[in-house]
C-alpha cells in the first residue's frame, strides 16, 4: 500500500475566466470549483485513479478542515484524518484561456508538538507500508525527517531544509521531485540537469525536475532523460507535477523509457482536465505513445 501524508492541505477554489484584465477589474464566472489540494494528496488522488491501493493521511482543523474531509468523502478517496486545533487553510487559483494563472494561499496552521506526534503515530499504525509520499510546506521541519526514519521507501516533493534534512534522514528516497524553482532555491543551481545531479548527490535514487508545462528532466535507473510534453488543450496546471510523480510510481520497475513517457503523459493528461491531478489510465497509456523522450549523456 502507498501512504501519502499531507500536513498542510487546502480547500482550493479554482476560477476560470476568458482572460485577465487590468488590476482592479471586476470579473464574474460560472466556471468555479472547490477541490481539496496539497502535493501528497494530489499524488494520492492520481494514484487512486490509476488503480493503485493508496491511503491519504491528512491533517485537518476547524470548519475548513471539516469541509475538506467532506469533499474527500465525496471523491471516495481513502483517508485517515489527524485532527488539528488550528484552522486548515484556504486558497484560490484564477486561470484564463491563455494559460495564465494567479494563485493566492492562506496561512497554514502551525503544528503543535502533540499534533506532530499524532501524525507520526498515524503513519506508524499503518505499517507495513510499501511507499510513503511526503511533500508540501510544513511549519515543523522535524516532521518529514522523523517520518523518513521509519525505514519506508520515501517519495519527497518539498524544498529547502525540509528536503535536505529528509534526504539525510532516509536511506531509501526512491524519488525526489521538486520543480525547477524549488531545486534552484534549495541547492543554488541554475538548470534542471544540475538540479537532478544535486538530488542524486544528496541521496535520492531517482529524481524528476518539472518546469510548469515545459520539458521535464528525469534521472531513473541511473540514466538521464529529457521529456517533452505533448500538445494538449491546457485547462490549468494545478497538480500536474503531482500527476507526473504518480505516473512514475505506477510504472516503477518497468523499463526507464516507459516510466518517463507514462509519467509525462499523466502530467499532460491532468493539465487538460478541470479537476486537480485527475487521471484516466487508458487515456494516459495512449498519450504516452506521443511523448518525446531523449536520453542525455552525463
């Protein structure tokens, strides 16, 4: 079983408008959705769609937390809730037909010591775990390293000290997947290829660096690949990188090129749907045939 841990989920409002106007302009739209989001939760949603057995551990608090829990129940996503004293956050993303987006996130709840212990205990109670997916921001930099010390194969999608300390704490980071902005901020590198090498040098067995719909770079099975996404009608990019991670996990153990092509197909497929990290397995398999994958030396 794959377990995801989302300590900072969000009730995210998605608004679609034809185009952005000047600042201060008033816009109304009938295309609005409310979706629970968060990096590990998005990965869990995508894996569930791909037919994998997954359980999402989600830390929730307040009225917003109850709303997120109700939305997850409607999606029928397997969930284990850890209760927080403080309110879960909200946010919104506005996107237009030209692919431009603006996102605003509310402040995350600060985790108390007892809540950190409850999250660790919830994960430990689910052992044995096949893979553990960790990611997103957290107010407690000690949490992810503690979860990494459980000895479970780990997927990491975070930045800064949380990423570096987690890589040090785990002996089995099977995948690290920050985006280009995050890897630059964490390691001070300039290119995605340099970011891949930094992640491998830090202890990750495999790594992916995505760049918001542009070419993505992969290091899998000791080989480096550059993959170009296919032309799709993009609805929005929220959760697309998480869909890439889910695709890699789905195909882990398959030939390297197949893993990369399917992962990119999942990201592209998610970009063309109104929901977040929502996938159809058959469509992703078909789209994988259109992915241009190039092996890169060095």
